[in-house]
C-alpha cells in the first residue's frame, strides 16, 4: 500500500514547492488536516478530537464474530439463479440478499490487469485528481487529491481516527479525467432497468458512486433517497451491515437524540446498534437487525425503504448504484413528485412517450394532500408499495447521496430545491442563496 514518497525529492527541492522549511510530510498533513477540519468542524484536530473515543483500539472483529443474526440473509449465485427468479423472490418482495459470482469478469475486481481498483492503483492513475471525502457544514463537498488520500490511509497516526474520512464520490464517472473507471465494471443484468435514465443524464439524481475508506469508516443508519433500491459491489475488504425492514421502525427510534450519536457510522454501531438486539427492543415489537458481513466479490442488494447502516471492518473499495424499476415505480413516483417537482414533470413527459404504461401508473397515484390520514393505509396497501410513512422518511433522510444531489444543483445541473447539512437534521437552506455562495467559494483542498 505504500508509494507515498515518490515525489518527495530532496528537502531542498521540496522547499521550492512548499512554504519555506515545510517538509513534504508537513505539507501533506496540512492538506489532510484542512479536510478534517472542514468535514467535522466540531472536532479539534490539534487536541486529538478525531481519536478521542479510542475506537481504533477496540476489536471490531470480535464484535462481528458474535453477531447473532447473520443467518437471516440469503446468498444467491448468478450462476444458479435466473433474473426472473431474483425479481419475483427478492425485488418484488423487497427482500435483501447477497449476490455472488457476478463480478468475476470485472476489471476493477480481477487483480490481474491494469484495471484493478485499490488506493494504490487509483493513486497511480489519478494522482492529482481530487476525490470527495466528506461535506462541510454548509453542505459543500470537501475533496482531497488521490495522492493525499493514499498518504492518509497509510499513516498510522491518522489511522487511529475514530471515524476516518470516507471517499464517497458520485462525480468520478462523469468527469473526463476519471470517466475511464466506468470501463472497469459492468452493471449486473439483474439491475439493468433504470427508470431515472429517462430524466436525462444531466438532470437525473446522482446514482452511482465509488466508495472507499479505512476500517471504522462507513455510512450511518439511513434509508436511501427517492425510494430507490441499491446494489453495492465490494472489491476488497469486509463491510458489516445492519438492516431493518421498511415501516418496522421510525427515525426517532433508530436514530434517537440524546444518546451521543454524531452522525458517524461507528458511533451508531457502538451506541445504538446494541440496543436493537435487546429483549427490551423485542418487547416493544421492534425487529432485530439483519446482520451481514459482506466479503469481496459479493454484491449486497438493498431494496427501497430498508433502514441500513454500514461499517467498514477493513480498508474497503466498492462501487454502488441506486436504481428504480417498474416493480416499485408507484412508490418512487409518489416520492419523486413531492421531493423533485420540476424533475418529475420532465420525467413524466418522457415516460408518456417511452413507457406509457408507467405514465398511467403515475397518473393514478393519489397526492398525499388528497389522501386523509385514515385512507392512507388502504390506498398504499392496495398498490404493491410501502407506506407513506416510509416514503416521508426516505424523503427526509439526510445522507451522502442526498447531499450530492445538492452538490450537483449548486453546480447548476440539478433541480434539488433544498439541501440539508450533516449536522442539522432540521436545517433546510434555500438553494438559490446557496448557489450564489457556491459561485464565490472555493470548495476544494488543493
Ligand atoms: O458505505 C457503504 O458502502 C454503504 C453506502 C450506502 O448505504 C449508500 O450509499 O446508500
Ligand atoms: Fe444506503
């Protein structure tokens, strides 16, 4: 994993490049510290705020070995399961599963050619290119050059961070410098249907990400936006997942205030997850987690509406994509119409031409305001979809994926009408004002 000092040269040479008397190490650390300050302004970098819990010294593997609910997920191979079977048994019933044998010919996964993805190979291919490692308090993306990320994940001091920075970038597949990454994997046949493509490449919500980070990085508990489902293909390392069925639990219960949650996955797994395995939890009629340890070469399927949290047990590298299909179009439509009115109008216009069957479904969906509280249950249960509670939660969720929607909008591409920050569940900023600020604000760490 180590090739970080290649460009150092002599100290004298370096001095020309960096501030006088600054070593290469200091220079890189400055970049990393700047990114840390921006992504988590509540922590003091100098006073050890990033490692104050000492999570790096806990044995995460011991906890994972004792997980009780690992049997609840089914593993299915693409070699022995047909697409129709998958759709009937898992997609239509919104049942999560782990898919095996689907990545064997992906360049990013086969460690035998120039296409393998690791921090080192990415740092070689995209040394000076910046990848998103977080979001600042105003919702702007914070990016670090790939060579600096490589330094970060190889530095034992930084690797004591309780919740290390996590590269989660949805723009790489569209940027000319990094677009070639698209050639390194193939959307599995089972997930070919992708109804948001009819919105158009420029205006559709963000839907694909490269995701990599050290142990203890991860995604805290959330529901994916716009009633989309997701596949998440793991190239290296192990990911631990905890999943809870749609409608089984509400946000205030799974993400309570007052127990010291800070939005980080590792904190959620330490402080909240254990409560979900207790007798008390069961007594309240709440569901136990479905625990999963995902291994390299496995694709996790997360149907829409499921609460899920992910913790990286190792250095992991993954690619993930969100999608909507005809099987769940009614729910997707109801949420999208509310959350993205302009985009949904454009979408419907196109669907009338290319998928009149779906346009008909869209026209038949009641608006939330037209449905009284008592009627909501029956109207939603008469369709194949989930509840409006779940939909409202999916719409409200604060998540990396949602934040990227804003990121695009700030750049002028999307039509997101609101944005929320990582720290302010309740904070909704006016996008027009944010756009103005974006124009005058430098967002990256050089
Ligand atoms: O951190 C991860 O790999 C999970 C990501 C996830 O759940 C998401 O992208 O919605
Ligand atoms: Fe997710």
